[in-house]
C-alpha cells in the first residue's frame, strides 16, 4: 500500500467521510466542531494562520478501517498482526519534501502552527499526533506517539510520564549530559501512526511494523541537522535541539529549538 497522507484524505472525500470547510474558523472552536461532526473535517481557513488543519481522520470505526486498507473491522486485527509478525525494515532515502523549507534558531516560531486546544483539561495547545523518532547510541531507533504542549515560541513539553522507551532514551541522554536527537513528523499517514503507537520491545523498529502493515517499506529521510530519520511524506517536520526534564507536573520532559 503506497498511499500517502493526501491520497488518504482524497479517498475519505470520495466516500463522504471528509468535509472541506472554507469559511473562516476560530482555532478555539476546532475541537468542539470535530467532536460534534459525523465526518473528518478539513479547515482551510483558520483565522490568523497560513496553514490548514485536518482532524478526525480515524475517529470512527469506518475511517479506521479505510486507514489501514481494510474492507471490514475484523481485518484490522489481521493487518496489525501482519505488521508485528512480518515487519519490513524501512528504506532510507536521501531527501524529502519536508527539507525544502528549513527554519533554524530565531526563525523558528511554533506559534505560527495552527495547534488547537484538544481538551479543557490541557494546559495549552497540544500537538497530539506527531510521529516521534529518537536515536540512542546503544539501543538504536525508537518511534512513538507523544503529546507536545506548546510552551513558548520554540519550546514544547513532551508527555513521557508513563514508563516507555522514549522516557528511557531521554533519561539515558540526561545521565550522559548529552542531547537526545529526535524528530517529530506531523501529517503522516495513519499507518505510520499505528506502527508508532505499538509499544514494541527495545530493539524492535516500529517503522518496520508500519512497513509490515503497508506491505512495503516505509521511506525515511535524514532530518537536518541531526542523523534522526523522518518520513518523507508528512506535511511538516521539526527537530528539537535537545530534551530535558521539566520538573513536577503532567509533562515530564521538554524539547527546545526545533529546526
């Protein structure tokens, strides 16, 4: 299955599972509109932003079935089992469209991204479906889905409160007093989200599981300026400069200066 994110959205449109909204929408209303909608929503005109927002793409059973290329809900389990039992290692490519525009240092501004508030219980706008890829010098590559709260212009907090491989990677880097190279890909196909969301044992590449679900290798490109890898098909990607503990609270870590 070679389908990319935009092709998946087109497939949702064709069967009436995605509605395009062209009227101006306040970003504060997006979460409520998505919660009340029967379809996924594509907001083309978010007031104050140059980027669109799409949400709700796998919110229902029907759209989840479509996302994994299945015909019935029963096939979803088979497709996930296929990815776990027959993983396909990713294919490394030299570049990707996400590297056409690179912002560094003071040019980085997370406030330019239309990031909605997902819940009244969140402390701020949250990146909720970023595919995070991290590299440990001894343990290798880990992929996962983690929530990022926007704290400042170039500062986010990462939710790694619960025990997981990313928390282990961050702790090991902190103990070495070294940066933890990571990349965060936004706007990836749900198959990569599904593969990253599987809590695989250390040493198991979640992108290989995503490849197993697809039936073909996931293509990964190097993220500038680190040696972490990113999917070449997301709408955007940013590479934090470092991760560090953030102290008490819901967010157990933070990432600074994306590039």
